[in-house]
């Protein structure tokens, strides 16, 4: 049987994706798979072929791993969620800023709580930086809370083994150092960050650092937003491409130096291991390192490694952590690699030959780049649809220009760091970095300036189209005929064309109200076609605002009050969106001096006619309370921090206090009981002139 690990790895991955989406079905799935496995072993045809029982066995193993890991996560959450605990821990990486907090990846060595698991991974939130150095023990008192209800809900935390996070209430440093080798690797990362912050410095240096080790912490919000809108953020997330380039270059240099094959392979494998550690063992880097390692070991053993089987082996290793199957970086990396191994070669073979001239070769290179971008986009579309609901048409052109350049800049950045002590040569390398990184920033800024650089795919029609397309291709691969694949391709193109047209026509006259609520504040986006109005910022809701507003024209951005949770992200978020008018209750330098907008309006009470049948009223009270009312085709929805301010019968988008809540319309995005708020984030409401429809998650109201 060929490609054993391809069958095992992809079967495990498919099973784990389904289980992470429907975790309650794990025991039923395990029972059904066990029965099917026994049934397949009883039939000689399937038993001798091995493919069917092997795939069923791999899926059964995935179920067992998922059940075990889920039980472990439940034990950690059950023991610590909502508890304030004294513990001993050490930081494992440098912090990231999240609003007013510093977030430290950490490991708790011991916790003063009966029944608490020890040790365990976590993330510590503090308002001021910790004095303890990485990998140095310190004592702290922290309040723990669950990272999420499931792996999907945790946004990658479960994949890292972080089942609970904590807010540090107090901390005392002064312990011993642990894991000295890990500390040295972290110090190397810090030296790389420091070097590029000085040479070439600014966003150029931050980009060079991101291309080399995937660290984007020093990049400005504007530059990062441009990369996002251009669809090339994958260049800054250290991926398999970076790993492959580094490993191949190291192997080539060692061969030129005359090293033996075994020494070349061993040295390259050690370098790949160090690079994985340097980048935090991200799924995409591990996947590429495993694939390259299998190929190199195959050379030593005089056996040619199969690329698809190597990918399957890498996927198998990653799936030993069942929550990694829904890590977005891992999914995108594996999907892109699968496209390069399966779809892209067929697309390239269909390209016409233009001869042997320079122009012909250049044209062929451009077409091959387009084929690669198209193939990778097709395979990664389901992941993009599931996690981001956006797609970037500008990515096709941007990737053609930037992907080859990014590989060269990564090598240049590595050379600049390693040769920083060599006079003249280091200056030459830094000048090259400054020039090329500046060019990349200019290119992304250019593509991001287009109005439709990003398209939203949050309409359910796109999800239906993607599901049907996957079903068509799945059926075609089962039938395994050339004609069925051609039919699937044609039907898929028609599906997406019809979906796009239906979204365009259905959006005519339809207003969408999206609420991004959280414990840290609320943000609401009222959208009509390519225009929108934003209320609030909400630190945790800023990402939702940027996803909804994106590069659309923001007619008005209303900062309803200067409460910390409503204005903390205002300045940085305006740099990510095209804001025409910003409305604030009064001038405050911290916000008004740092925002980017065409017009700054200072008013405590105003009424604005937005579109036909749609208007907004805003009022700010002397005691700091606020009320924003949307009147949409005769229906009123209020955003407020006190329900007592809203007129009776008003639907409440946010209600932070329960006073006067009785007798109102639907409390649609927040429910206040005994002073505590139970919020549902990501609520979406649709309004049409003739037939009003309000939709929230799995509920629907019609009037």
C-alpha cells in the first residue's frame, strides 16, 4: 500500500476537525468508527486493500486522543475557573500588548489549591510589566478563567495547551532560573528583535524581524492593516516557505563547503530544530521541518521520499495534539501545501508554452505565480471562510510581487544579523534591507488603498456555496474520473459566481447591524453596502469592528464616552479603517490628538440622517452616561450603558445596568442580572425596507 502516512494523517485531521466542531459527538463517533473498523476487517476485499481499515483506525485513534485531551482540559478548567490562587510560575516568552494589559505566556509550576493540576500552561495578564525575567521562578496571586468553551472558541489557546488564563493580582520575583537552554533561545530572539529595531528600524526593521522569526510586535497598526488588506499577512507569519528556504540554503552551503552527506543532513536537522524553537514551534514551521527532515533522511537511506506521504506524516505528528487540528495557522499551512502538491502541478501543466525568450520566460513565471496563488486560494478558502469571513482580491497581484521578494529579504535579514560585526558589508546589507522592506511596505499600502481590497464572506450564502463545492469535489475524487473533476470545477465556478451576484443584489436596500460585545466594552457597526457607521470601540471588540468595517467608507465613528472600555482602542482602530467623520463628546488629547479622520466633530447631542429610512441620534449626559439610538425602517435599537435612558419598547443592543429594563423590547446582545453581564458577542441583525428581519445566532425574529 502506497502513502500509508497520507491515509493516516489526513484521516486523523478530518476526524479531528469534525470533532472540534461537534465535541459532544466524540463518544458516539468512537463507537461508530470501532464498529465500522470491525466490519471492514471482516470483509476480505477491504481487509486486503488495507486503505479502509487503516483510515477507520486512524479516525478511531483521533477520537480517543480527542476524548483524552478534552477530559484533561475539562479537569484543568473545572479546578481553576473562577478561582483566585497563589502559585509559583515562570514566563516562557516576551509579552504582547492587549489594550491596557501585558499578556505573558507562562507555565505554573505549583498552585496552592487542592485538586489543581500541576504543572500547566497559562497566559498571565498584568497592567504593568512583570519584573521577573523569562524562565525565572516567581510567586504570584492570580484569578483564573477558562480560555474558551472549546478549541474553536479559544482562538488557538487550546492548541498551545493553554486551557485557562489568569489576571495577576500581585507578584513577587526572586526565584531560581529554569530551563536554561530555552532561556538562551529566547535571549537570541530578543537580540534579533533589538537589532532590527535599530537597523534599519521602524516598520522596515519590524518587517525584517517578522519575515525572519515571525515576530510582528514592533510593527505599527497601519503597516499591519495594509498587509492584512493586501492578503499577504502570511509572509510575516513564519511559514513552511521560510523554513524550507532556510533548510535548503543551509544544506546547499554545507554541500559547497564539501561536508559529507550525513553531516549535511544532521546539521540541517539541528538547524531546523533550533529554528522551530526560535519561532515557538508553530504548526506551520513544524509541518515544514518534518517534511524537509523526511526528505533529507530519505536521501541518507537512499530512498526517495514521497512529498504527499511526508505531508501526511507531518499532519499525523501535529494531530497527536487533537486541538492543533483547528489551529488556523496549521490549517492554512497544510491546505496551502496540499494545493502545491495536488492542484498547482495540474494548473501549471495546462499553461501554454511561449518559447525560450526572456519575455516568454517572464510571462511564464507570472502565469505560474498566478496558478500557485489561485490554487492555494482555492484550498485555503474553507479555512478563511470559517475563521475570517473575508477574502482579499488584491492578494493575487500582491503575492506575485511580494512572495519571491519576501524569501530574498528573509535571507538578507539573516545575513545582516549574522554579519553585523563585519564593517562595510553589514552597512551594505542593512541598506538593502531598508530599500526592499520599504518597497514591500509601499506595495501593501498601494493595494490596501483600493476600496475592494477586502471582501466580506460572512453571508451564509458563501458558506453554503463552499459546502456544496467541497461535496462536489469529494464526490469527484471518490468516482475518480477526469470528467467528474471537470464537472465539479465548472459547478464550483458557477456556485461562487451565483453566490457573489446574490450577495450583491440582496444587499440592495438592506442594512446590517453587527454587535461586537464583550466584558471589556461594546462596538456596533451599522453597514449599508460599502458604507458604515461605527459606535464605540470596545477593546475586545476592536477586531470585530475592523473585520466588519475593513476598508469600507466609515461615514461616522461615534465614541460615545471616554470610559476606558469605550475609547481605549479608538485611536489605533481609526488607522485600520477609512474614517470620514469622528464624533466625540468633548476634546481629550489622548484620543483626539492621535486619531486619523477627515473631520473631527465635538458634540454631546446630535441627530444624523444616514440613508433613506435610517438615522441615528446620540446624546451624552453630564454624569458620563450615553445613549445612541438607531432608527432603521421604523424600528429603534439602542446602544447604551444604562437601560433607563432608552425609551420603552426600544430594543437594547447593550445594557450594562439592569435599572428600568422591564417593559423594554428585546435585550438582544447583553443581559444584566444582579449587576453581572452575560454577553453574546458577534450578534448580527438584518433590516430590509419591506420585511424586517432580526437575526441573532440561532434565533430569528420577524415583524
